[in-house]
């Protein structure tokens, strides 16, 4: 499966071959082993970077959260397109990364957006956060309006990704 | 201030500070009343108090900032005093006045002192009168005055909100071209945040330290100081690591700063606990502002002076006189763990507390409201926990901090514990080479170790396959199935990866 980590914005292709006390997996094609011991409280004791550390993983509604000691990570599964061919990096459905208020919607339905273009500004915890396009796309649908409160994971905008390698014929 | 014995205290706040105040009140034999918004009904501060009253919907403006609802809750519950904590209504002169008008005791300074401290322009003028140094600046912010100030003093300059706080309404302008738009944006932000668009301008100090002095005043005109706190490690103009004493303040500078802080507090007839903030460059210091409330970072002062500042606040509110503080000892460091994605420019995070392990050990104190199963929502400030370490000297406090942050584990919400650990463990922090530019120097080269990211990716994939996202009710430990076995056992020797 393909996972994207939110802090580092890195993507991983992970195939788990074997569970148990030694997890065997292929990470971006490279075989890796993880020694782990299940603890009474549902956490694991793993060997990582030459030392033993507690770890915990939980599946949430829209993501998978993992702690390695004090480090926290959030992974989002990425969908692969129909033919199995990789799409451009654009996540086709933009969801709210946290619950909050939609302050501004900066695009219109049917409009074209470029990589990095601001799409929507949300307010959460007294702070503004602007979500931007991860790749070239057409705005298929805007699911929210300004001033609306949304839950984490709520669909904000649906995009139709454009293949960045092809010239955009619809200009 | 109505000076009489408090019997029942309403705590007009939430999160770790509400819990912390309730604990001291309980020790002092007071009855406690919690208030809560609709989002907080099951929060630990609500269950910790003797009684609890709803004050409105989740939005802070309609609940924790709803002065009328809070005073009504106090009267209905028979409370005789209100402690505002920090943030929310703690520095509102109108709230303090309304509390006193309702016949209740406000645990904090008088409305007049709050007004004097809250108006940063007025406070600057006061400092000038009392002879406390201030950063070069002007108290008007029209474009023409701003241009001529910048021409005389050079860029960069800093635009600030007269009613400011929490880093809002602040803009740094590096060149003339950006001046007009920065003035407009700062005024807009200040208007939205404080309902007061007035601005002032200061010369921008590039690498200052941020050092503050704890002061306390009683109803009999006495003002004392309880040492200083170094608060230079900040992001978005908000502190994330504080320590006491400051590693960069000499005894001579400390004495001058304490004299200035006490003089300023006395000049406004300050009662109760407050903090006078300064910027420090070399042996020079400049008055920044008065924070007329209990500070987030008050525990480091408590550990060094072996006192309970909330208990002192309650005694001062009852009209009791101040006594001389004990001599400070040792060193204390506080790290604020926020619900934020440090790798993504400290973007706010939210989610359930699916797994929690809090640090402990000699010299370690954790002030938090975290409890397994609660939901961290985006309605309020993202402070999750404060880790406070005390040591015989700075190095012991620093090593205890690094070790304890390594024990902190919270799954479900992204948080800053490992970032803080890496800062405190860094050679530069160990040297005490601190400035307000520390985080922006440190962050670009910071990332979690490669092995951790990879291990996390593998565990995420295992968890996803064991319990597909979407079927989970809300938060579910991936490590257990319905029969309590871990997926690692359940999966055993199976091959379950999707094969191609």
C-alpha cells in the first residue's frame, strides 16, 4: 500500500510480508525487518535505530497514527488510479486536516489550479491554516462554504487531477 | 478588591490550568466549581471539581469568553470568587469589574491595573515616566509617522497591536515596500482579535532574549519579585520552552531588571500575580509588556522558590499580606507540548488520545489534562501538557528534561514532544546560547530520525491491514482485535501483503 506521512510529506510504498515477532516488510522495494514484542497495554516494544523503544499504532477514520516513543506520525493511505498507473501527486479529494472553521475558499468550481496554489483557508485553535493544491488539477466540486464549521476528515474540495506531464489542452 | 475569605471558587477556564487551580483550591479546603463548553463536558477539569456548570456551545466566544454566563454560573452555584486562569477572560478589565460588581472576588489584579497593563501604548508611556528603558518606537502608526521613524532608525521595524497578546497583530517589516500592506494587515488582525485596531511601532531587535520577572502585589501596597524566567525559545512569537534562572542574565542585570519590574508594578498599584516582560540584548534590557495574570510558565518559579503561586494568588485575593519569598535554589525548565505538527511549520493538529504514557521520576512534574479517550478538538489553544524538570543546576535540569521527554508518548494527535527533546538535547541549547531566533535557526535542519519514520511506516501498514480505516468507530488501538489479541499475534506467520 501507499502511505503519505504528514509531517515529512514523504510517501512510502509498503508491503508487509509477515507479521509476528519479526515483521518482514518491503519499504519502497527494500526488504526490512522489525523486531517487536507486544506489551500488555497494546503498545509494542520495537528495536529502532539501535535502541529499544515503545511504539503504538492506531487506525483513525481518515488516517493511521503511529508513535515511536515521543515521536508522532500521521499517515494517510493514498489511492492508486484505476489502471494501477500512478497519478500525479494530487490527492483528488481534499479533506479537512483538523476540525475547524472554513474562513476563505479561494477557488471556483471548474477552475484550474496549479501546484502550490492556495485553495482554502481554515481556522483552528485560533490559527489560520491554508491548504494548497498538491499538483495541477481542475476543481470538480466545492463541498463547503465560508464560515462553515467542519469535522476532521470532512470533504472540502474535490479535484480532478491533471497529468502534469501532458500539456494542458483545456487552457 | 473585596477582601474576604474565599469558600467556594469557580474556575473560569479549561485544560491543564483549570485542573491545576482546582487542585490547589482543594488542598486549601475550598469548594470548587468548573465551567465547561459543550465540547468539554467529559474533560478532566469538569470531573475534578466538586460541581460543574455548562456555559455554552464549543466556540470560545460563546462559552469561555462569555462573561455573563460565567458570572451567572458563579452566582447560581454559590461561589464567592472566580479564578480566570490565563488566556480567555483573565486580562479583561470589563470582566474583572463585572465580577466585583456581582459581589464576587476576582482572583487577579484590579480592573484599573488590568486596563493599565493591557494597553501596550499606555504601558510604554508609563515605563518611560518611571524611567524603565523601552525599545525605540512611536505610539502612532500612520504611514507617514512609520516612514519617518524607519528613516531615522532603519529597518527592520516591528508593528504591534496596542491591545496585543499571543503574537497576534505583529508584523516585522524589513523594507519600505512592505510597510503599507503590513500596517493594514496588522490593523485588520488586531481589530479581529482584540476589537481594537490601534497599532504602535518599535525598532526590531534581531536576536534578543526574552526575559521576564515574576511580581506579586498585595492589598497593602507591597510589591515583591520572585526571580526571572528566560523565555527566548518561541515559535510564532509564542513561548515553547522556559527556564529559571536565565543562563544569560548576570547578577547585576538581574538586580536592575527586578528593580524596574517592581517599580512598574508599584506604579500601577498592582495587586496579585503578574509578570513584567523584557527584551534583553547583552547587558541592555527593554520593557516589553506587563502580563497581568498567572503565566503558563509559572511552575518553574514555583519549583525554584518552593511555593504555590495559585495558593498565593488566592491568599492575596483574600487581602492577606505578602511575606518575603524564600531564597531560590536550583534550576527549572518547562517544555510546552502542543498539538501541532512540528515538521509542517507547527500546523495545529487534533484527534483522540488513543494511547498515553506520561513521564515521571525525580524532579519531574507534568501539568496536563491529557487522559486516555478524550478528544483534542480544534476549538481551543493546542497546549496539551507542560513538562517541568527541576535540577540542582542547569545541566541536571536539562538532562532530566531530555530523559523525561523521551518517556512522553501520545498517539492520536500529532505533538511536539520529540521536537522539544531535540532542542533541549542540542549542543547550542546546552551552551545556553538562546535567542528568539533559536527555533527558526533550528527547525529547517530538524527532522525525525530516518529509522523512526521507516519503522512508523511499516507499523502503519500493518495496522491498516489489520483494521482498515473507515471501519474504526473513532479511535481504536490497532494492536488489539475484538478478542484482545494483538494483530501481531493474530497475523502470526501468515502472508498477508497484497501481492502483485
